C-alpha cells in the first residue's frame, strides 16, 4: 500500500512538472498592441519613446518601437531604422484612407492612429478598437520546447473576421542610443521592444490552429519576440485580432 501511494505521488508530481513545462511563455491575455513609428531624427519623438517604455511594462499590452528612415536627411541617420517599417506605416495609412504618416505616430491594434506622445489619445484608441472588451478577440498562446516555438490560435466565436496572418517579430527589449547630430543632438534615448524584423509565419482561416517556428528565426537580430495575428486589407495590414509576448517581455 505504501509503495502504491509513493508511486501515485511521484506520478502526480511528474504530471504537474510536465504541465508546468508546457505552460505558455506568457499567459496573460493581451488587451492591446501599440506600434510606435519613431525616429532618432525627430525632435518631438523622445516623449513618445518614453511613453512606449511605460506601456512595455504593462503585462496586457504588446508595445513595439518601429524606427522609420525618412528623417535621415536631417543630419543624423537613425541607427535602428528599417525601410520595412516605413513601408508598414505607409500601408497602414492606405488601409485607413487618410494618408497620414508622421512621427511620433502610434497605431493601436492595427486600426487607430494617434499622436504617439499623447497617453489619453492612446488609451481612448484602445477602448475604441476593442469595443469595450478587456482583451483582443482571439487568444494567441506561445510555448517553447527544444528550440522550437509553438504558436496556438484558440478557436473563438467572438470575432466575425475569419481571415488573418500570423507574424513573428524579433525585438530588442531595450536599446540605448546616444545621438550625436540632428534635431536630438546630445540626447541619449532608450527605446523599448525595438522591432528587428517582420516574419510572416502563415495564414489563419478561423477556428483553432497551430504553427511551429524555429526559435533562432524568432529572435534573429533581437533578444525576444512577439507574435501577431493580424487581418489584411488588400494585402495591407489590418485589425490585430490577437497577440502574444515571448518570455521575458
């Protein structure tokens, strides 16, 4: 009898340990994704960069910095900028049909444009794009095992949109840059969750789905990553339906 009890106890502990091992890297549901289009050559951007750092500390918000390159001619070439981020910002403007591209610009949940340094506007945009929900409509979970990331999209009846794409974005969790020339000459700015790439993983057509991605691809150029489930509008980025952070974010 004692042997049976010990065996059952060991089996239970092993099961609990295995379940804990398979827990998602970040289990808190996401309320919003905020993307800050910023530039080291933009004199009005530092307050927005500071606000994004604050948002990055909130567990229910995915906060991303996407440095753009169109202010490089002002005397300082942004050391983190990428043309792909400029193209993404312009694609958002085309999707909204307002053609508004500026810095600092915050795009909330792939839908609403706001001034990136205006906290009240950003919070209002979060409420507007979630329609009063406490989380994004589709739950996305990430797990890591044996150098592989498994992305699970959970089935939900909560959204009418049933077509989207899965993206994985490598990020640098924190990057401090001393700026030597241009409009921010002499300033040292810390950026949070600086995107280093935009990698399309696959398509989602509603219901539950599962995707696997090599860990080294997800972190290429960065030290962490985020996952986005994003609708498309004529091949342009649309409403973000779900998101998840990798471990450490």
